[in-house]
């Protein structure tokens, strides 16, 4: 096969793919949303119940997520309200909300697993939830080619603000040696090659299960 | 592969038109080259690098833990682009499957609605989570083409 023949074959093969697959921003949004699904699986796995809701009390009529980060208390967006038998403690899982870091500055949090009391406080006061109310935070990067060092630096800054041991970075590509070296021996976690139904997603789920167990204990 | 350099450029052009963002990611990785520990360099490569360094200051050596970079060949750049396309498609299928399972387990329609965070803004987008047989066939065809090309590149 020559290069020209290869391009012609790929172009021909890609043509029938519907327009839904050619919007890059949408794929990144769906990748974030699939990590939300991984977090709800973690709740199920430790015998919790995740109500997929938009108002906190009734089941949501659809999966409705933000296309860009927003305020927790605004809009009819889908989140998970998580309960466990034998305890009044509850968690909420939100997608694409601002969380106030240790400096007081609000940061975009792709997936936020929050103490429900902190979420309720946020809604009541129209103030951003504080990092202290986070049980876990995930930064999703829809990188199918190996991300550069800037992604690692950005994540380290975010983790310093939201809590090193609560923060995880996930992306589908294989991580470079440089990125691995930068993030090695730190309390925050990086999950490379994370495809939502793959092995890395199961490792992330197990990590979140442990975070939730520790919080429940 | 004959014409690998042109194929790489043509593929990036195709991605720019069809999959915004993907071309930039590939270019970024291709420009970085392969980075690894100097201890993993071939002896000949390491000696050549040290010889060039010694021209500046005699006796210079590269430490085993130093990071060395080797640029991608045309074939390797093309392989990066093809592998990225494969992964992009795998992720597209996997995200939809995972979200469809979430929707099904909560008796919701297999669809995600994406909206701007500000209620005042317009621009809601409904994304179906069911992968049509036509799309499945197209994805399988792309993967067959890229798989064959990558096996020839190795």
C-alpha cells in the first residue's frame, strides 16, 4: 500500500460516519460524562444507590450535561445523589462544575464527588462548593495522542488546589515517559490509556470505591 | 512505506476537516519525538551525541538518567497518526456504550443532551448513544485499513 492509497482508503471509510462523530468538542464532553458513569459504578460496587436526578429527589427524565463548566446551583443538569444503607451520609456526583480551591479561587472540576452537605450549602448560598467538601475530583483530558508536559503541569496545579490525594487525571492515550516522571511519587493519581470500558477504567473505579469507603468510615 | 511523509500531511489535513482537535494533538506528539532515558540509546547513537558534545567541551558525557529525544521518522509519524485515529474511534464507541448502559440501568432514553452552563445561552445538542449498524460498519472498515497499514509500517 502506498501513502496515497492509504489516505484514499481512510477517506472513503470515514465518509459514512455520521456527523455526530465529527464534532471534537462533543467527544470530549462524552468522555467526561463517561467518567461520571464510572463514578456511579463505584457507588453501586460498594452497595450504595445512585439516584440519577436533576432535583435531588426524583429520577431525571434524561441525561443532561454541561458543555462547559458552570455553577453547581444553576440549570436542570443531571447529577447523582448517592446513599448507603445504615448511614445518613450522602454524596453527590457532578459534572463540569466550579469548585473553590484552597486559595479561594474557583477551578473547573470535570467530575466532582462531593459531600452532599457541601453541595446543599452551595445551592442554598449560590457559592461554589469548597475543596474541603470534595471526596474525589477527576480531570478528564480527551487526548488520543500522548499529551504534553503542559497537561501534567496543569493537573499538578489543580491537584494542589483541590487536594493532592483527592485528584485523579484520566486520558485515553498512552502517557509519555516525561509525563510519568513528572507525576511519579505524588499522592494524586494519573490513569493513562483510560477507555471507559477498559482496564484503566476499572482501576479508576476501584480507586474511587476506596475514596468513598474511606469517607463513609 | 512509499510516500509516508505525504500521507502523514494528508492525514492531518483530513483530520483538521473532520475531527477538530485531533490533528493538533497528533502534531504536538509528533513534534516532541520519542523521549527516553539516555541509558536506552543505542551505543552508536550515544557515542555520536557525546562526540558532538565533546566538540564544544572535551570529555563531555551523557548521564544514564538524562532524557534523550529521538525524532520520529516519517513512518513513525504516520503510525502515531493512525494509532491516534484508532484510539479516537475506540473512545467514541466506548463512551457511547458506557453512557448507554448508564441510561438503560436508570430507564432513560439512550441519548445525552449537552447544553451551555448558562441557562440564558442557546445551543443544546442531543447526542444519540446508539451506534447505528452503518456507523459500526464504517468504524470497522477504518480500523481494518489502519490495522493493515500499521502492520506494514512495522
